[in-house]
């Protein structure tokens, strides 16, 4: 009996602890999503203003690179949100999505300056920006329990076009980078060396491109399933994708 009472007491304490923490979690997630919405809106305004003033996309990436790198890298927090149970979604799915974006920003577009004016860069920048403004707005209003239908609609419809466009832009950008990487040998480690290991960044980029073949359909069809559940009125728990 003593053991059962002690277990019950511990369980009650744990439940009370979770209830106490939840408002703080909600507050943090709300602040985070508002900040990210604002950040991507700043990027959108900067991109539009640049194009109006210059009339070309050349030089666009350089003009917004600091802001882009900051907010895209800041998204690493989403992996911790999943890992600590602050949001109910897969750590693996979130990790793949966030890390692939960071890889594109830091290890492809930032590192290989010769490709920064490629049209494919503009392609994924526009797709990312519209997607993220919609996504973070959706999460913000959901947390505030006041979700306008048009944001809900945009969240579960725009991706049908934006997701393939973004992936196409990423793949074309990596493809454009291959000749420069092969010629320069950048980020590669050749034998012999004191660590007795080798790494070919050119081959790495090819493997990354090939990884899109199994990953893209899985993530895209996952969003289609979410779309059917949400827009067709089926009961579901909203998740970050």
C-alpha cells in the first residue's frame, strides 16, 4: 500500500509539473513563431525592394545573405522543440528538413560564391520565403487559438507548388556548384594525411542530390495526407511538419 501511494503521489506531482510548464512552453513557441514570421517577412520585403531597385536578381543573395543565414540557422531550435516534447512531431523529419536547408545555405550557396547569382538560387529563395511566412503564421495563430481560414488554406495548398519549386531550385543550385567543387577540391580531404581519412565533397554533393529521390516523395505525400485530414474535416492533431 505504501508503495502504491508513493507512486500515485509521484504521478500526480509529475502531471502538475507538466500543467505548470505548459503555459511557458506555449508562450515560448508563440514568441518563437512570431519572430520567425517577422524574420521571413523582412526577407520578403528586402527581396522585393532589391528587385524593384535593381531590376535583376543578380546580387540579391549577397544583399540578404546575413538575414537569411541568421533566421535559417535559428531554425535549429525546432529540432530541440521536438526532442524535448514541446511540439508533437518527429525529430527525424524535422531534423532532415532543417539540416537540409542549413546545408544549402552554409555549405553550398555561402561557400561557393560563383553560384550565388544563379536563377536556381532565386527559385528556392522565393519558395522558402513564401513557405516559411505561411508556415510560421499558421503556427502562431494556432497557438493563439485564432486561426484564419485563409492561412489554414494557404498552409495546406501552397506547398503543392512551392515544395517542388523549392526542391528544383536546390537541386539545380547543387548541380551548378559541381564543376566549381570538382575543379577547386574545396572542403575535400585527400590522402595521405595524419588522420588517414579521405573525403570528397564533390561525391558528397552527388550523394545529397540522390538522397532527394527517396526523401522528397515521402515528405510531399506526408503533407498531402495532412492536407486531406485538415481541409476535409477529419479529426487530427495539428503537427509541425
